[in-house]
């Protein structure tokens, strides 16, 4: 089962119906995804994985933002999370770097969502692979991901 099939099975378990789209050229980076979709980079909801104390910390942020790991994220968590390598990302979420979805992880994760995303009507998240993305409203993403809404941008 590839990452997209895995994610779709997790969506089914959660009762979420996805309108995922596949792009052979790839959507590995926020810029790649925005170019494929014809939207602004800020409308891409990228999932960045950090090493947490008890589980992986997944930060969903706007594609145009960088996460302030040493300042804001440290204050939110009470510690500075570690940078995750590709092996940790896949082991902790079930997905490879470039395709980590904002929800539907195979292990328990702590999910934080950048409040900047709430200003858009539609945002786009990875659908389990570096070639798949799906549209969702920020409100629906916040709800289905179980994320905590926070200010994490630099």
C-alpha cells in the first residue's frame, strides 16, 4: 500500500471524503504544489514533523511561512523540539517526507496548526505522497486533525 492509499484508508476510518488530486510532476515542496495547483504558496498547508518528548509533533503551517522552533514553538511546547530526519518522519507518521498529510497518521502525534491558515477559504494539504494533494477549508482541517490553533511563524 502506498502512502496515498494508506491516507485514503485513514480518511475512510475518520469519515472524511477527500477530493485528492494527483500530479505526476510532484508536489513535494510548497512551491511545487502551488505551481501545479495555480495558487499562492501561502495556500499550501505544509506538515512539518518535529521530534517531541512523547510523540512526533506535526506543525501544519502556511507554505509561505517558516516555523519559529526556537522561540514560539519552544514556548508553546515547553521545550525545543528536535529536527526530525526522514526515518523518524516515516516511522512516526507512516508517510515519507514530502507527502506527510496533516491528519491520518499511523501513530499518535501532537498536531499544531498555524493560525495564519485561517484567513483562507481553501487550503491544500499533502495526501500521503509527494504527488497527491487535497483541498480543505481551514476550519474543517482544524476540526478533523484535532490540532491546536497557535501562532508559530517566524
